[in-house]
């Protein structure tokens, strides 16, 4: 079985350093990531993440000149970006394609997603490989997942990503949601897992066993909160299970890249902030983080109240 692997370190890892990777590091990272066998390197958000913050670095903006530089480094056929529809306008997608991006992933909310569908159609017409990501998927009712997945694929999305943004997913949920969307759409399913509960690898394995064929991971797990599926562990798992040959992966090259990341970017050190463990347990988003800071007993009581748990 062929897995399409996406390295999201430069984009999701940007939550740790306000997306302030240097251009030289970003180019070197992308080059070594491609050498390690990743199919795509997701280099940036286009025009910011969901919550806008000042002084975003390169990988939070996805400017045209940055796309051009990365395309020259690794080839357009490996350059990916992700975006929120509310952050872009009609000229953005043609500019991104002209600059050298070939995969775009469009994040759809569970409500008021029609503008995102229009951008999916536009991206397909331009020539992009188009994916759609459902953020905070553990908060979506199954009926809404089915509705939006069907609408997105009808609009032209070629892969539907389950994004466990809150790090609250369980392996059984990964199986059931993967099975549901695949049965409805017949399209490839992707997994973007976070590690708040230490289940990113288990959830990914469960989803892949259920039929998912696209997987996000990041070096050292660098990403929002406790981070993402750890790329080094994921590639080691693929080798252990004899799936690596189909992917043409090079674990040694990836480990060298991990050393380079740790040396160059202090914020890449693995971390499990305790508030993010609480967020994952109660299926709360990072926007609730400030509300649960303080004494742990008080934080848990606040999180329980915010989540409606008894």
C-alpha cells in the first residue's frame, strides 16, 4: 500500500516559533525532507492561520517569493500550502500556482463552508492537487462530517483530511471516521494527528489500517501544543512493517534532518505542556488555553465546565 507522506514541520511547527524559520533553514529542511522520501513538504500557511497574530514569519505568510524559492529548491511537484478560506481572495490561488506550488489544502469549517467550496473549484481549474482539511474533527457530529465531505468532493477535493486539532481522537474514532468518509466519497482519506494524549501514532496506525492513505507528520513532532505525529517514529514504523519500500523512505536521512532541526531551532525540542494534556482530555481547542492556566485542580474544573462534562 502506498502512503502519501506530507512533512508539516515548517507550517505546523511554526506555532512554536511564530513561523520564524529562516529562508536558509527552510530550504535546507525541505531539501533533506525530500531526500528522506516525503512526497510533499507543506511550506506555509497562505496569509496566516485561523487566529491572526502580528509579525508572522515566512511559513505563516506563504508569500510568492518564498514559494518561488522553495520550488526552485525541491521542485514544484513537492511544494504544498494550506489555507483558511477567510484569509484569501480570488488572486491568491493563481499567484500560488504561478510561484510554484502544486498541492493546496483548504480548511473547511463545519458551518458556512460555501466560500471554501468555491476555492476548491478554483484550485482544481487552475491545476492544483486539492485537499480539504476538517479541523477539530472530534467536535464534528457524524452527520456533519458526511455532509461536508460529500460537498467538498463534489466540488473537486481529491483527498479529505481528518485533522485531530485538539489531540482528542482515539484509535476507534480514527477507524470509524475513516471508514465513514471513504464509504461516502470513495476518495483518499488523510490523517493529521496531534499528540495531546500521546495517541498520534496509534491513531494514525488505526486510520491507515482502516484505509487512510495520506499522512501528515513533523520532525520531532514539532507543532501546535504537544505537536504532531512524530515523523521519525512514523517512518521507523513503516520500515518495521515492511511498508517503507513502497514509500521509498530513508530513515537515516530523516534522523540527520532531526539533528539539524534540533540544533537550529530551539523551539523544536519535544514538549508536553500540561495545559495541552488537559485540553486534549476534554476535547477543547487551543483558544481555551488561557482559561485553564493556573493550579491544575482549578484548570481541570474549568476545562470540565467548558466542555460540558459532568
